[in-house]
C-alpha cells in the first residue's frame, strides 16, 4: 500500500524487497523509490504515509544518483526468458535466441507480465498444454497482454484481455502490434464492465470518451485465466468463473503457494478436478468449470 501511495505522491518508480524475520518483526520490507531532484521528499513521503493511515512516517534515507540514460539502464535489466524449449518472451530490443520458437515480443512498459515472474511462467505453461487450436481465451487482468498474445500464437481463435488499469491496456495494445496481432483477433477492454477499446470498424480507440460497451457479457470462453492477486481473485470468484463455458478450463494465479487452500475453498463451488502447479513459492490452480451448478 505504501509503495502505491508513493507513486501517487510523486515517485517515478518503486521496488520492494522483503527480508526474513528479525528479533522484533516477522519480516522487514524495504521500499526503494526514485524521485526527481526538484521534489520535496519529506512532504511526498509524509503525504503517502498519511494517505494509507500510518501514524508515523517509516524511517527512510535519501541518496542522490548521478544523471544517466534511464531508458538504456532499464532495458539492460530485461533479457529473453525461456519458458519452455519452444516458448520465449523477448524484449522488443533483443534478438530472439531461437527464431523457430513461439517468440512473444514485449515492450514491458508500465504493465505487469514480462515472462520473468513465476506466475506468468506458470500461466504460459498452462496455456502451452491447453491450446490445441480454435479456442476462445479470456485473459482476466491482462497486464502487458503476454497471455493473450501467447494464446493466439499457440493457435487460439480469439483472445479477450480485460484490465482495470488504462496503462495496461495501452501496453497490451502496443505489444499486440509488435507481434502482428490483428485487432479482430485480440480484443482489449478496460474495467470490470469490459469497456471496449475498439471502434465499430475494428480499429483501436485512443480517446476514452469514444469507448463503447459492445462486449457481449453472455459469451463464454473455453479457457479463462486470472493472474492477479489473492483478494480480488476471491472477491471476483463468481464473476471470473461465470465467464468459462461448462467444462471449460479456469486458471487462477498470482498467489503464493500457502494461499492455495483459500483459492480451493473459494472456487470449489464452481469447479472440479483442481490441479495445482508450483514455482519458486508461487502457485497456479487449474480446474474445470462444473457442467451443472
């Protein structure tokens, strides 16, 4: 919460590092934030802490960095990610190591999903085993669009991506273009009501005032994956499950391994045949939508 509040009050970026137990705390969390040099950092940090109800401003240190090429430095952080032998996620400025593989070209931008995080890998592995050709796929919390793009490249007939963050939709749209995905194959929607980002002629819409709610919410999908966070996964369980066809596959990720039991308990009323895969402390739950509810 504090990390997001810092972004609201002037931070250009934040990163979080969690350390193990200490003598006095279960765990310590360190937040590193970058601000421009002309900002009043005491005021920014104080307002961020106050906005989330902290009684005291957490202790912090300020260091001044040298001017540098931030774009170049950030690009150097991203490398091609080998998900399987035949699936790679490739930063747009890198050369694919295997030109014969399914290469998903990404400009990470401000959206989640570069293929490096275990939950994204788990979801890509799930898609790799599920997509046989012709499926309709819903990417609930699309982020960078990596799962929607992967599904289409693996043979799905249609991908629909939805996200509550306009920056994610912008990123997903740009990444679709990088992968030569046509707008009629990958539809993007903003918000839980799925506001369309396509004009009636099929072209992408830039101005939010032109959005039209043209999505048929009665349409069901062969595969639904929600790679978000525990609380919204639980709060929106009936909503997410409702999008899957009876007998369709639902994938739930963005959760820690120790949170799986909560997901199983919540989704058991909607699904059968739950299978869980794990990677580096994270989990992905695969299940089949019940035919009769």
